[in-house]
C-alpha cells in the first residue's frame, strides 16, 4: 500500500474549510435603527449610548427624553413610521432608561408616575410586517428592586416566558438594585461594544457588562447579532489559522520526502 504522506498524494490535497455549522448573522449597518428613550435622570447614559451606537456601530440612532405616557408612545409611533418608510428595514433596537418595577411582569415608570408595561413596548413592533423575521431587540435598563412574587427562583420574570413572539426577538432587562451598578452596566456595555463588537455577539456583551447582577435575557433570535461588521470574525480567524497550519505541515512533508 502506498504511503498517504508521499508527495504523490500530498500534492493532490485541496483544503476547503467548512463553515456550514457556523451560525448565521443578522444584517446590520446604517439601516438598522436604534431608538433611545430616557427619563430626565438618565441623559448622561443616553448620550453615551448614542455616541457608541452612532460612531462604533454606524447605526441610525435617535435619542429622545420622555416624561409621561403620551410622550413615550409618540416616540414609539414616530419610530414605527421611520421604519415603515425604509426601503429595506433590517431591524430595530429599542433602549429604555428609566425607573421601573418588577411586579406583574415588569413596568416602566414615567417621571410623572405613569406606568408602562414592558409588553406594551415590544407588542408595537412584534406585529409589524416590515420587521417580520428581522431582529427586534429591547433593552430595559431600569432601577428597581425585584419583588419575590414577580420572579421565579432564578430571578427571571414569569410573565416574559409567556410572550408569543414569532421569532427574531430579544428581550434584555437589566434590573440593577443600586444606581451605581446601573451606571456601570451602561458604561461597560458601551465599552465592550467598542472593543469587542466585531468578535463578540450581544449575548456575551450583555452578560459580561456587569459582575454584580446578570441581566435577564429572553430570546427567539435565530441568528447571531453583532454590533459591528467584520469580514472575518474570531471563529473565522481560527479556521483560517488552522488551514494555514495544515498547509505548512503538508509543505514540510513534501519538502522532507523530496
């Protein structure tokens, strides 16, 4: 039997790395819309997010303060109109920074004390035909103490498990107890987007943005969501590096057998 490492066989080897098992990615870019909605106490954090999403991610970003329910849903309706007018919408990211409460599935508090249920926010977008199978991401960065009757044994909202989402949705709720911790979440989140947004997806970024209180994440996303475009991400680099090493070894075998 011939030696499989002989030059005769080695010269005929063609390396084709398979990427069939790699996760698909959602399309991003300037057509991806980000809306930051914030209460009066959160302007500094809203500015930080705005600059990060616009500069590092090159998304279409708006930041708008609100004080009451009317303000809030006017912002939501204007956002929906902007999305509908896009020739090719690719997704939406709604970020809400305000006070909140965990009871009854979660509520946002307006500056005047009005309550808005978390579900009232995402329901506006889940039903949009223009966003069908497109990523719809919601981040509620609220300042509240979780109540025992509203959360199960691992501090996850029971009500969120009942959300009937048609797919491509992500609900991210960071529920920090201390204001200092809350500020650190946004600071770290933005820092990680800038430094690791090409290699790390939103799940890892959000999870490691705070060491004191892991965010609640409920998702039906069917692909990976990255904040920055990249021709070759970390896992692709690994494949290419492996191919290069194999080629080097083959060339070494060919040279050694000559």
